[in-house]
């Protein structure tokens, strides 16, 4: 490079440095006679360089009943939350102002570690309506079957897996059960993610080791990152300022004080909000479990949350408000409830086992449902099914009656039962399923059978005894 070219380059650099300096100084000043700004300002976020040893020392100082082990895998997730995806961390930190007080209250009620509140971030990013590809739903990501085990009702109108209060209660009960099974919080967290069966399998394959990091390589891939993420987000939210992560006032989701009202008849939430003169968003934020903005006519009362500052006004005008909210859009919403793809409203569930030669179209025709319904009910992303696969089929009442009688047994039509300590047990025979057994006994359903016998899947085997009364 010649000296002349070098000097020219220096002059160009100095020139643009001067321009940049004056542009920055005048960025907030307007050009005389003009309504536009001179130039926009540019800000660059400073991201501190935190060493491995510093992170390790900080984690060691966090008060926690659950072990917070630090290693390179945990550090990788800390770097993700504090460097690569700082916006996500800022977002969940803002939401934590709304949800953490609720979590802390219920965790304390169940005498569980306070730091379990961070688990909901790993599960859902603190989004009450979060839904995974596997059809897990809500802050605590309950599958339909697990949710039913813990009394979380779900249909077209209502999905209590999205109710922050009920879902957190259910999560506490589930976590308590898992901790009682394993006696170790890290293993309980792993089991929350992949199921206790997979954790026991990893324990066996490891040679009966009994800590998360000892069975780490034998766990499902997703679960291997689950506990490290829990430790990392715990660290990140405890050390936001040290990583130069600050929240603007509008990024903080503050708790919204509320009172409750009990209703039994159809209610359009949008109409209710308008009658109360509040934003639709406020009503939706308080009632995320009401999926389509309305409640149907119910056999028992359902609780709706409204802003506390409107409770007195509601009490004074209750009849007028509920009468208006009960009329608007009822027919249209009821039509959608019955006919939208995947709706289960007013239907009865059966389990169908796929046979050789079956295709979705054939199964759909047999049960008078649509292929799109079967795919939605079973979280299928294609039309491929396999022999032996179990499919959830939701039948309309007039079709369900055609499948109400139990299938004939190859041995005898009379169920085989036994009485032990005053309790009645059904002895499973070859070819029987939970569905066929539920049809034998009065007021029995698959969900009730599973709950009575503490079953987590629909699998049963010949000779197995099931409590039925």
C-alpha cells in the first residue's frame, strides 16, 4: 500500500468519524423548518464477558433445595439465555412478575421447593396457551391423558390445562408424586419431561445408578438438556443485571387483581367485557382456559375471573350484564363447537386399534367422522398409521350407542371378576381393552378406570386385575 493511499484512507476514516459524532449529538434535534429528525440514533448493547469460574461461584450462592450442578452443558445454556437469545430471557423475565407470585403461593401450599417456578419457563416460556407438537398444553405442558389424571378438564370450550391456578395445582401434585417415586429432585424433573418409565429404564441401563448425571447418557435426547436448561434459566433470572439485561416498564406483565363470578349458562366473554367496559385482553388474560371466547350451557357452575375494580359494578348490574352476555353469538358458537375440525364437544371417546389394511379414510367412514378429526384428535401430521396403533375416536351420541355393547369374548360373555377386601376387581382377558371393559360396568369410563387403577397409559395385559368397584 502506498503512503498516499494510506493517508487518503486515514482522512476518510477521520471524516466519517466527525460526521458520526455530530450526527449522534444532533440525533434528537430537529432540522429548522422540518418535522423530521436529522438522523436516527444507534445504540449497541454491551454484553459482559462472564467467565466459567464466575458463573460457577454465582450458582453456588443461589439458595436452592434442588441441586444446581454447574458444568459445560449448563454453561452452554446460560450463554444461550444471556448472550444469544437475550430477548427471550427479557420476555420471560417480564412475564415472571405476573406468574411467579401465583406459583410461589401454590408451591408453598404443597411444601415444594420455591425454585420449581423456573420449570414453567423451560416448559412453556410462561405462555398460558402454549401448545407443543406433541399436543402438550399450558404453562406446565400437560398431555390430555395426564391432565385428566389430575382433574384438568378439556373440551372444545374449556381447557383447564391453560388455567394458571388449576394447572399449577396439578403440576404440584404430579411433581410430588414423581419426587416420592425417585427421592431425587433432578430425577423427578427428568421424569416430568419424559415420564417415570423412561427414567427407570435409564437407571437400569446405567447399571442402577441413581443420579441424573450418572444416567444422563441413557436418557432421551430432549431430557438430557431439560435439567441443564432448568439450572441455566434459574441462574439467568437471578443475575439479569450482571448480564446487562434490564426491563423497560412496558415489558413487565403486572398481576391483575380479580374477583370471581359463577355462571351456569352460555356466556360470551367479548360481550361480558363490553358490558363491564373493560378490554377483551383483560378478560382473556384472566381466563385463558376459555378457548373460544365463550362458555356453553353447563350442568354445574363455572368460575369466571373479572377485574377486581369492576366487581361492585357487576354485582349491581348482574342480571342485565349476564342476560346480554348470554344472547350474543350463541348459535354461531354452538355450531362451531359441534362442527369444527377436531371438536370433541358432546362426543364420547373410544379407542380404536389399527388393523391390517386400515387407512384413515376407512376408519373415518366406519365411525362417521372426518379424517381431519382423527388427525387432530391424535396429533397426526400425516395420513400414515401402523398396525396396532391406538387411535382416539370421538363419536357423536347417536353413533356412540352403536358401539356401546362390549365385544364378545372368545371364552365367555360373562366378565371374570374377583372380590378382595370388599373391593371388586375385573380380571383382564385376552383381546380386552380399557374401552371394552368400561362398557361392561355401569357409569364406568376409560378415564375413571385409569384413575382408579393409577394407570398412566391404556396398556393392559391378560390376567391383570383392575379395580372396578
